């Protein structure tokens, strides 16, 4: 079988878009995006996720005011918050798979999106944080406060971890991002320097 790059062309065109038209997104489309997310691969089929669809301008603005990387949420017609129960072993992976399904499904509806990191993000880069089995033993107060505020806005239970917020909307924005060449990142059978 020969390769047919046209089949995956739409995936290669997905970019983080942060400007949207005022056009509302039909509720049935938003439901279908969540339906695609709930069908994502999940370790041991635990399905630790819950999804909060946000179309209320006031709620979007509250999220934008709090999340430093999501200021543009105030102008998005919709967003989907992906939450996972953190007592499961692979909640980050499961929630990330669900998030990617939302982004891919959105593109099939000609929607643009941006994956806004949740509560398991930049503090990994802080060497002063002790790690317990790959996860910070304790969330630094700055991020704990951010996460608490974001979850409070969407009324999420305390045992849920905010994995991502996906902004959604129609947009004419398009840009070409520099990507590393395939030959530079592809290794066969073992990593080659």
C-alpha cells in the first residue's frame, strides 16, 4: 500500500488559533465534539473525564481574566473544559487524548481551536518541585490557586484535575508554523543521533 498524504492533510494544517468571528457554534456541533472526546482511547477504559461546554460570555470572560494563557477566551464563542479524576493512574494521558479528539473533530466542522494548558503545566519546569512518580508531590501555591479558581468558575469538584481548556470558533486566521523536517524526527527501530 502506498502512502496517501491527502488523507492526513487536514491534521497537518491544525494550528493554535486565538482570534475568532462572533459567529455562534451550534449546540449540536458542541455536543458532537464532546461525543468525539468521550470516545478517545483511555487506559483500562476507566474514562476518568468530564467535559464542561461553555458558551456563556460571562463565564468565558471569568476564565480569561484568571488564566494568563487564555486571555483570548473572552472573545471565543465557546470553549470546552476537560476535567479528569486524578486518582486514576493515567488521567493526564486520558485527558490529553480526549482534548486532541476535540481539536481534530472541531477542524472537521471548519472550527479553529487552541489548547490552553490546565493545571499540570509549567510547574514541571521548576527544578525545586519534588516529583512523585512523574507527578509533582505538591502543587506549588501559585498553580494551586490558579487551578482552584478555574475549577470554582466551572463548579468542578475538588477531586477533578483541569487538563485543558479548548477555545473554539470560526476564524479566517491561518498561518504556517515552522516545523522540523520528518527526516529529523523519524527514527526506525532505535533512536539515532
